[in-house]
C-alpha cells in the first residue's frame, strides 16, 4: 500500500502555471486554467502538449511514488523551462537541457510519497482562520462550521527538510493513505483520500538514531 500527499496547484497564479517546451525550433508556453493536485496538473499539461499541434513529439508526464519523482518524456528530444516556482513544486531546476526523458533531480516541493499516512476522523469546529504561505504569495482562509483533523505522516528526513522550503504544510492538500484506493474518505471507506487545508506542524519526531525517518504530525481542516 502506497501513501501520498499532494498539494493543490492553484490556477491563475503565474508562479505555478507555466511550462515551456522547446523541441529546437523555439519555446512553446503552456498554462493551466484549473486548480488541481500535482498528478492532475501533470495530466492537464500532458493533454495540452499533445493536443496543441505546436509540438511534434508524443508526451507522457507522470508522478512516480517510487522515489517521489516527476517524469517528462517524449519520442523527440526537448528542453523544459518553468515559470515562477513551478520547478520547485515539481522538483526540477528552472531549465533543463535537451533530452527525450527528464526525471526531476530534486524532491518535489508539492508532493511526496511515504511509508504511511494516518489521520483522525474529522471533528466539527465552529470557526477557524489562518494564513496560508505559498511560494511568493500569502492568503487568508476562514472556515465556518469546518471540521478539524490531525494527519500523521512517516517520511525520510531528507524529504521532510526539503518540504520545509515550500508551503505544502500550510496549503490545500490531498491526503491518500492508499493511492490505489482512488476514492474519497467515508464511514465505509476509511482508507479513502481527504482534501484538506493544512494549517500547521504540531510535531516532528526522529524515528531511531540511524533510520533516517521522521514522524510528522500536522493539523488540518476540511472545507465542509
């Protein structure tokens, strides 16, 4: 069973929207128009690349739970340029040299897979407010009659440290204790995914002296 946490990439933010592809005849820019998880955004970009008529290659974009890696591939060589902080979200550098396959050289800042994710059943609260930090942006959220939960994830220390550079623990995220489940959480589907607004890290514990893993607990609210 594979667990995953993905941040939602908001549309309309140029810092997380734009990717440019260059097959050698000049860069072609593509932007998203929907707020989506990382895997959803990759599917949207893939469809845009292949349907544009402006690129000759057949493109496949994917997120792999093995190593938390983002992959761009095509049957023709191409280079990639990322707008704003998109490269940080996906684990790339700002630009990449021409190749047929591009694997993210860094840990993605907006998604991670891990040995385990658990959460408490969401409990009702009357009102909560807080400030969300994103790359280059701040925005306030208020919930009326929302529900609160605590999420606990086990992940490698190096992954945790790289995630602290970004806003994943203070943004809207999708928590999937079992990626293969594919359905939303309910009373009859306790391993289903939850879409939550992460608020703050409550604790971060080292597991063992040399295991290299952390147990991180953070508080989150639903949009109910």
